[in-house]
């Protein structure tokens, strides 16, 4: 592990993500400055050497030990921090006391954010995807689904900042996303959903208190509204559990698509999943979808960082630091692609870009 690179990631995380998160800012900067603390990530799986994994491991232990001095910095257990707090000293003491637990979590776990507010994207993007196949029922597959909270997107209530409320008015799960620009098709009727699957290497059983706590630990402690959304959605999902399949997305996606009814329009979703895969696995995943799409109508909606999937067309204003939403459509064997939207990673806002049904795929220049 390159400690200098990892230290830079923690510093960058503090700079970019923690402007209104004083605790996570202080923790990230403390870890970036200390080789022993950086060493805690050495046992993480490839692709998981990221600030959020270590921060989630600390948070998980805090949720189990809320009365310790370090834990009292965390709002999720009723704590708070002020400018006089010696975060480094408290962190070092906590790590010394719980080092074995931290190593176990870092070694065996992966970050599974399960941000429920991303359902705002599926609410809009699925409607856009179905416009040209409005007479076909939908079969929805989410890869990297974790506990499947976002598979229940049609059970939630939505506020897109225009004074209207959409979805289930009575739902305890209340989501909000500001549409800053563009016109997503929010009021288009969605075809009936006849199948919905979640595909994940390690799907989460929300009825298991240990698993549910890990998902809470992956949510930033200083954002109570996210925890409220998670708790409400978890309760609803436990009462209406989705069908979750344990498999690798490359190896499992083809069989899942083929198991859907022949007349269904299959839509495959991913958000902040492919960034954890090596480039060759992302390409293999794309090839599987290409093969399946040559024989049936298929749509993929992808929400990842700029450049994570290289098929998304470039933006007119150049690359962005925000989440990029791309849509691929396979219709009668022809593949088209579009840059659908740019959004906040947790869907606090969205800039809707799509106007049509995409551009034809450009032939590869490689032999």
C-alpha cells in the first residue's frame, strides 16, 4: 500500500466531502497525518482502500460502545464535538482499545452506503427509460443492491422542489431532490413492474441487527436526515423484502436478465458500484450486457464518478467532480448511449440533461 497516496485520499476526502462535517473532517485529517492510523487499512480488500471503510469501521464500534470518550464525539449516539476537542488523542486511545475489532471489520467488510435518497434518481430515470416502451412491463435489476432499499423506490414519497409531492403520499420514507436544471419526466406513468431483483456479492439481511448496524455505520454520523431515511426505509423493506441474489455482477447478470419474462423491458441499475471494480471487470460487465442486449430490449442506467464507465458521452462543459448518470439502450439489436444527468452523489440535487433517446454507439477504433 502506498501510504502517501492513501494519506492524500484522506486529505482529499476531508477537503471535498467534509465541508459541513467537522468530526469526519478532523478524523480524516488526523488519519492522513499518521502512518500508524493509515496502517489500519492495510488488510482491506483490493478496491476497498478508501477513507469511508475505515470511518465506517470506527462508526460501527461506536454504535456498540456509545459511552466511551471517543464515541461521545458522534451525533448518532447523542454526542458532539467542539473546537477544543483533541480528536487525535481520543482516536488513538479508541484504536488501541479496539484494534482487533477494527482490523476484523476492515478485512471482512466493504462499504455499502445504501443511500435511500438515490431512489430519487430511479424515480426519474426509470420513467425516462420506459418512454419508448410504455406498453412493456418492467423488470428491474439493481447490481450492488446491498439490502435492496432502493428497489422499493415506488413505495416512497418524493419532493423535487416544485411544490408537488409524488409517489406514495402516506409513506414514512420521505425523500427530497432539487431539480436544478432540465426537465426530468417526473409525471410520466411508469409501466407495471413484474420483476425486481437485487444482485450483490454480499447482500444484506436487514432483519439481522449486526448487518443493519453496519449499513448505519456506513452513513456519515453527522447527517441525521440520512439516518432517519435509512431507518424508515429499513422498516419498510423488512416488511416487504426484495429478492436478493448472491453473485458477482459479471457472472450473475446474464442469467438474471434471461430469467425475466420475454415480453418485459429489463432495466439494469447501478450506482457507485463499478468504481470498486478493476477496469477489466467493468469492461467484462459491459460485454455481457452487450451480448444480452443484442437479443432483447434492454436498458442500463449507471450513476458513477466521471470516467468510471467510459461509454458515457463527455459533457459539453468538460469533466465534472459530481456523479454522472448515463443511459444505454439496446433496441432491436442497436445500442445507443446518452449522458442523462449530473447529480449530487446522495441526490441532494440533479441537473437533468437528457432530451432524446441517446446517440448511436461509436465503433471502437481498437482492432
